[in-house]
C-alpha cells in the first residue's frame, strides 16, 4: 500500500512539473503523451491488486446497485401505468 501511495505521488508530481513547463501546443501534446505513458505503466504495475479490489467491490456493491436500479424501474413503470389509467 505504501508503494502505491509513493507511485501516485510521483505520478502527480510529474504531471505538475509538466504542466508548469509546458508553453505551447506541441509541448502540451508531448506532456499528455508522457502522462499517458506513466499512467499506463502504473496501471500495468498495479493491475493485479486493482482487479482484486474492484472484483471485491463489485461483489459487495453489485447487489445494492441492482436493487436500486430495479426499484427505480419499478417506480417508473408504476408512474407510467398510473398515467395510462388517468387518460
């Protein structure tokens, strides 16, 4: 976990330095390309731990989101039926 925080701090520091040093359109494109390269490499380095975390999050929050979606659809259908009855 400590390693991830340091990586994120380094990534944000690199972005900040590039933002300060960029002056023109070409430089901005270069900075964006460098930032994308750093972000991609950080993602590849931490992909396994991120997948574990997201899979765990989906397993715990998935049923909650499903029920919320089902409830909102049920309410919408009930509203539609009431509107049809009133007409």
